[in-house]
């Protein structure tokens, strides 16, 4: 039976429990600034394989991640001037930035790049910080189905296939993160507003800024 904990007093204890589960290879559902996310430790290949199974996600669809800081980010990816421009402008927040990955990131997460963001949601950032590693940021749903904004949405789609659900009630319905892939020239920009959080013009302006 999946354990569901309601956010309230004792947040530090909830975060500690979540990080401990991730450290042991478990999966958790947690709130983000967009919808509920499904987290595994990105360095644990067995846990990542379980993410794909739970979501029924094709293995060729790479996963994104949340990092707690720039310092954590650069442990897993090479960040260039363009990446720092986007981070300075849009992070913390729902802009995912893909750059060439470093070897420590398993290929099952992404065979070529590390796509990550610093979340503006306190709980998401706290979990990654407590774990000391990035966590996956994929939505807590079946691949291709509706994004989950409530625990009812999560339970209906992935049920008891996870080890812990952090319940913050119904989240505001917001677009998912926009993705900028800097491994392409010109950059590949996906999920722009209204399907994602940011407008194409905002991204291009940030990249042009000196």
C-alpha cells in the first residue's frame, strides 16, 4: 500500500523520508510548480527503469530532472554561456534546459544530454538538496495521458505503483515546463506557451541578450 503524507507541519521530516526512499531506489510523487512529478534518483538505473514501467513510457523518450543548485547541475552537465543566460533569466522556474551530459548520468535517463531545471517549488528543491542528487521531473501520469494536478489524478493513473506520495492538495492548473535543447544549433525549443510555461519570444530574447 502506498504511503500518502499530507503537507503541513513537519515538512522537514517528510523531505527526509522522501530522500531516504529515493536513496534506497524507491519512487515518490511530489508537487512542483507545474503538476505532480514522479521522482527517482537519476543515478539509479533500476529506479529509472521502474519509472518507465510505471508510466508505460517508451524507452526512447528521455527524462528530465530537477537539481537543487548550479553546483549540482554542473556535476552532471556541461553548461555554456547560453545555458547560464537562460538559468539567470528563468530559473528557478519551469524552464528545462538540455546541454551535453557528463558520463555520470546514466544513458537510460538520456543518452546524450542532461535536461534539467531548478524548481521554484520549495518541496521539489528540498528533496533534491536532501538527496544530494538530481531527481526525475517527469509528470506522475501514464505517458500521453492528462497531467496530474491532484492526488486523485495520480492515484487514478499510476495507483499504488510508487512508495510515497506527498499530497499538497489540488495544484493550480499551469502549463508544463518549456524545454530548450542547446545541443542543437540553432537550439531546439519545445512546449512553448500555451502548451508550456514560456513564450518563444521570451526564450529567443534571453538567448540574444549580451
